[in-house]
C-alpha cells in the first residue's frame, strides 16, 4: 500500500497532497496541468501520488500556472451570462 507524502522532504517545497489540492482548487484536470507545465499526464499523476519527487522548480511552475488558471476562472465567473 502506498502512502501519500504529507510533509515536504528536505529539498522539497510542496507535498504531493498540496500539489494535488492546488490542481483541484484551480479547476484544472491532470491533462490540462500537464499541458501547461509541458509535462506528461503521467508525471502529474506521479507527483500527486507521491511516487515522483517534485523538484523546487516544478513547484514554482505549478504555482505560477495554477495562479493564472485561478485568475482566469475569477474573470470568467465575474462576466454576466
């Protein structure tokens, strides 16, 4: 049985569960996030289930990508239908 990493390792700024929650909160699918990060969907799955280590650079990139996605969602929801 696999356990999901709940605390960042010494060289890591984001846990697997934080990574996954950020993606979910942004409204992006794994495939959408992978495309925006120029990574494979498998890489995103590995980050989320803790089998792949998330380098600091990737953590910075995901925060940037998800931040842009969140801003886009806010703008879209503010536009009257």
